[in-house]
C-alpha cells in the first residue's frame, strides 16, 4: 500500500480502449490498498501529474497494524468502495453519453475546434 505525502497523482481507468481519469489524489491519500486488502489486481493506473512523494507500506508491515486497529481496515474498505463506485459512475456516464450522439473523441474534437476557432 502506498501513502501520498505530496504531489498530485491521477487514477486512470481503461474504458473502451482509452484511459479516463476517475480520481485525483491529494496529500494523505492512500493507493494500492485494494491489492493489499483483497488480493485483487489493481483496477486503476496511477500517474503523477506533478512531482510526488509516496511511501510504501508492505503487506507484512501492514498486517500487525490492522490486527491491532481493525477500524483502519474498515476505513480502508470504505475508501475502496467509494473509489470503485466513482470509477463505475464515470465509465457509465461516458458510455451513456456515447449512446446519444457522436462518440466522445468526436465531441471533444468538435469542442476544441470551437474553442480554438478551427475549421
């Protein structure tokens, strides 16, 4: 598990062949807890948008902490659930928008043409 102490990473999720930002992380946020707590593979790719300082807590080091303070595991579970819901919500919104008109790439291209006055 990783703890972010400074910087701004973004969590990206693969959807229909492209990566979509689903969450920006801030100082104090944790990453990688899904793999550590559930054994599941990571569902997000994290990339740093700015220089970041991140500390790693190995599973072997986390185990005695969680045994001594089970409430921490519950809080981490809540964070996992919120992030999973955010990822699903974002992916659903993109899919729903694509059902009602041009695909996302075309809509973004059209918006850029308007913004920059391109023909």
